C-alpha cells in the first residue's frame, strides 16, 4: 500500500517536530508519572456513587478504561475508542462520522438506548457540548469510568443507561508531544494528528499547572460509492411482497441534464449539448432504477465527514490552606470544515412548457407535431443545486471548584461552571421555490428576441434570470445565483451549573463506619438559534433551518448512605448496603424522584457479589423541548403500496413532554482469586425498563407501526389522494409507551510476568476479554412491540447484535510492545422491521494489530515509535451498511506515529 502525498507530508511533519522538540533543552523538566494514584481521601472518585470513602466499591457495575486502553487502535477520539467496547452502540461506525447537520459529533450510547440516556461527565461535572467527546483533549485524559447501570440518584437526569466519567490528569508533570499520520487501504481518509501537554508545580508544591491540546485534520472519504458494498445500495421490492437489498440503485425519475417523463418524448434524456438520447433505465422499481444510468447522491456525497478540529484545556490546582484546595479549569475546542453535502433535485416534478426559451428546436418541433403544450421532467441538479455544508462548532467552558476537609475526616466540595457551545452552519446551494419557478418558466421576449422570465413580460422591474435546464452544464452562473440560496443558522447553547456536597463518617457500627454524602445542585440550560431571512420566510423547497429558543432550570438535592451490616463472619465477610435518593425540581415538568438501593458482599476471599435496584429519570433536553420544524428526506419501504419511496420528513420539539422513568436492576459478581494473582472475572446481569420514553420515531418505523394498526402513527403520514403514495411523514418528539432491554456483561482479564511464558522475555503480558449478550431490546408503542436484537445493519434504526466480544493480548516490554485484538460481532439481520430476502448478515471478526518501540533515551528525552492497523485483513462490510454502528466501512486503516516524554 503506497502512502499518498498527504500521508507522506504527515510523517515528514512528525519527523521534523520531534527533533525540534529534542533541541528545547531549556524547557525540559524531570518527569514524574501522572498516573500515580493519590492516596488522599480528597482525591477519591467513585463514579457510581457520591460516597468517597477509601476502599469503597459501589454495587453498580463499573468498567474502568485506562489511557493505555484508549490508545489501542489509535482511534481518532475518546468516543471511538470507547465504542469498541460491547456495552456501547456507536452512533456511526467506529471510524466514520455522519454527514448531516450533526456531522463531527462524537457521542456515547450505552446499551443502544440513545445518546440522551448516557450521561457524560468530566471529573464528575457536566459540560457544554454535552456528550460530544471531541471537545475533550484526549492527551490529558488518564482514564474513563463507565457505569453500566442507572445512576440518576447519584448524578441526576440523563443517567438512565449509565455514566461515562472522563478523568483528567491534573497532576501531570513534565511534557509530552505526539504526532501521527494515518491512511486507509483505499488511499483515502488521510489523517494528521498532533498533540502536546505540559505540567509543572509551583509555589513550593502548593500549586500545579497543566495545559494540553490536540489538533486533527481528516480528509474524510468522498464519495460513498468509493466503497463497493456501501454506495448505491438500497432496499427495493422483490416482487413477492418482500424486499431485497439491491446494488447500483439510482433515480429512475431524474437524469444528469434532464429526463423527459411524459408525452411523445418520454424516456429521452438531454445530452450536454441539448440533444436527446434514450435514457437507460435499467430495471425500474418505483422511483428507483437498478443498473442503467440512474444518478445517485452516493456518486458525489461523502461517506466520512472531512473535518478539522482542535481541543485545549488548562487546569490549575492550588492549596489555599492545608485543608482547602482550589481548582480552576478552562476548556476550549473548535471543529470545522466545508464539504460537498447532497443535491436538491427535481424527481419528475418539473413542468416545462412548449414555448420555453431554451428548449432545443428538435424538441419544440416534436411537441408541436404531437399537439403537446408541455411535458414533465426530472433532473439531477449536480450542476445547479448540489449544496455544500460549511459548519463550525465552538465549545468553551470555565470551572471553579473548592475541595476541603474539617473536623474528624469530613470532606466538602463546591463548584460553579459556565459553558457555551456554538453551532454555526451555512449550506449554500438549495433551490428557492418562487425564484426557481419564475426562472424555469422562460420565454423569448417579443421586443428583444432574448430569453426572459415570463413574469418579466408583465413586471419589467423583475430581477428574474431565466435558466436553461436542458443538458448538464447548461445553467448559467447568473441563473444559478438567482435560483439558489443559503440556509443558515447560528446557535448558542449555554449551561450554568453549580453544586456542593458534604461527605463523612458520622459514626461506627460493629462492622465498620457508616458513610454519608449529602448535597445540592442547580443547573440552567438554554438555547438560542437564529436563522437566515430566507429560512424564516420558508423560501426553500426542500431544506431549511428553523429558529429555536428556550431554557429550563432544575434544582436538586441528594443524599446517600453506606451501611456496613456484617463483617468477618462465614459467607458474610463484608456485607454493605448502599442507598441513595435525589429530588429534582424542573420548572418545565415539576418535581420527580430517583433512588437506588444496593448491596455488596464478599462471600469468600476474592469473590464479591453485588445487586442494585434503582429508579432513574430523564427530563426532556433543549432539543426535544424547543426544536421547531425540521426538514429532511428518507428512503422508506411502504408496505401499503409495496414500493420504495424518497419522502419528505418533518421533525420538531414538544414542550408537553413528560419525564421518562426507568426501573433498573443489576446483579453480578467479581472474582479475583488470591491463589491466581492477576486474574479477574466479572459477570453482571442488567435489566432496564423505561416508561414514557422521549423519542422521535424513525420514518420507517412510523410506516411499519401504522401498517400494524397504530392509528396515531398513521396520522403522521400524508398520502397523495390520487396515487396513495406517501408524500410526507411527521416525526416530532413524543412520549412512547415503553422501552426495555436486558442482557449480561462479562469481563475477564489476566496479567502476568512475560518470563512465565519464556525466561528470556521481560515485561508483562495481559489478556483481556469483554463481552455483552443482549437478550432483548424492545420498543412498545401501546399497539405493537418491535424487538431490535439482531437488527444490526441499518444505521437509522435502534438495533444491536445479540453478542459482541472484544479480546486483546498485550505485551509490554522494556523496549518493544505489541497488542493483538479481535472484535467479534454475532450474526444478525440488516433490518428487522423490513422483510428482506437477502437481509441476513454473517458473523464478523475484525483483527487489529499495534506495535511500539522505545528508542534509547537521549539527554533525558524518551521517544516511542508506534504503528497500528485496524481491520488488519481489510474485511469488507456487509452490503448496504452505510453509517453502520458496528461494521468498518473504511477498510484497513494504518497509522504511524511517535510520542516523546520529557
């Protein structure tokens, strides 16, 4: 595989940065480990709980992911690394990003329950750009705690599926630099990544300063059909009442340069010079054609969003007194790019009159001979109205926190944080309905003999520019400027959050001290989105932004207690009960309770059981409450007409939404046998049952549920009175009846000295396996249930595989290291909601390999070179798995990099 010019440039950058850094003798500091655990109680964080007693292990299952784990596979961000774990459902595949108006986001989704039900924190605090991990510089992350069960009583709304708490290394001392270049086996998705961090103490050790940041530039993958199993695949009728996934699918009602859809010239397409040809339809299936020359957005639009981003963070800690510590933090990030998006086409809906000024003479003559005064036309407008998207997201947040201690071991904390997140988007190239209609209806002026808009004959002051649509490249630049405009939005969301807590051990029982935590929090979130004048006027035909404004406040109080019940008796070596409660008072929906009750016990040395029952809650967020009408298009299968249609979909918010409530049960054990040091195994069962689910229902699900008899879903569908074809689907946020899932998580790990394998080996070997079995993932709208287990190929549904397993073997030696990882996905179906004759997906196993080597120390500088290959054997994804959460659509991806510590 040859490296492209961009990739060679990335490696040259790395080769130049490191020697330059080696020359900076004056800034070199003695290196100390930033990963060393602090033994002081004030530094203890138990993500599953607000209790911070040393040695406390919460009853809610928690997976700790270290910075070493996050580095496996050289994923582009923290979210992509975590999405390799089977507990998560990636919103897109591990290396891709969506190409809609949310492009570039990197959220987490535990259990496949939706990103709004996974609460993401930074050191236990909410942040602006909520659940977008691209705003966090990974160079300063020392690990992530993933709570795989409900945690609303501890952390509030949004923790229905669990919590991911990102832990920042605020004690890092010294410096580190890194540079990396990557490329796919298709010679695209070229990526350059640069990172750096520096930390030092000051004021005789009372203070510590850390700063770090990273920059990434990824060229993306353009277009979709650069991947043979991805681009131009679609679901079409099979002819027997069922459906099939078909390749090479394009439009049957549009062509480059125009396709005549009616009359004597039906089936003729315009060549670039205006002459006619017979259009090759291939096999027509409704508005689609299989084979032939039918055009497709997949020929031009991206599969992976090109993006540039940087993220920075600075942190200062300072001991104001021997018992009070101040922490101040400032975080800033930006993501941006400008790339081709999708086309605003005419799908057989243009009316062309016989006296059109630009109509070729041969066509005009044929119409006259047939006595026809007009015809309909479809046109793929790649030369006219194929939009681009220019997006920018900027997140900034400042935090001040105080931590202290008093009396006999009491600890307290208080903090305030303000964050703002900007989302600015311009999408030039969409058709203006009235201008386009005026420009299309052109005639020859009886006075000048020139082409003019018909409207100009009665309105001489009109600025209308007539447009020539007959042949690819025919529209003039002046006409394009007149008939197209730019939907635009400027959005700022803000979060103000503060809180305090008090923790301590007020008294002791025979089995040990009782621990408590009490506190309060308050939060205000707001959003203000303005849109362009043309958006406000609804001037665009197919896409526009909508203004949005709103806010909510919530005040909360919580309490938690840990009670040691029995200790050092047979079978009950260490029985502890943990209980928590929280009251959340929203100004939108009122007060709601969440609670948790759990217990842990050490049955025998190394074997600990745990069990929890909780009531978790989630109140509607800003988008769900206040979004005004949105516009989009989806290809759906209509069981009523047995056809595949490309249909307008409108969404929006709902201020009448009620909070979700969830019943969560977990039970499991952890075993670390003393006789086998380094071995650990944990098994946990989870059951999450959510009522009054806040959600939008996908366009396909609305149609499917309507066909199953749900009249409320049918009311969201508009059909053409003549043809019964779907023309519009409304998918605003609603409270669905029920959403539930249950399954089992398993983790096994074993670490040992490599010399046990061979006496000549130094270093450590670590074997780790993490797996999840999902028994069910079911939605119930009150009429019908849909189970999404094994529905795992269609990215716009809710599906999850039945089994996912990740196993890795890591060797870490004094000079060399290597990691071999296998990612297994069980067999399943493309989409359970559609009866597909070829929808089965076989089991998949991806293999990743990473190697690293430390160079000899040079003047106090430590340099490590590394290489990674994900999808080592270049395994192709299942057909049609565009934006799939599970399957690698990029192909083998190789990264080469270097890290330096000083």
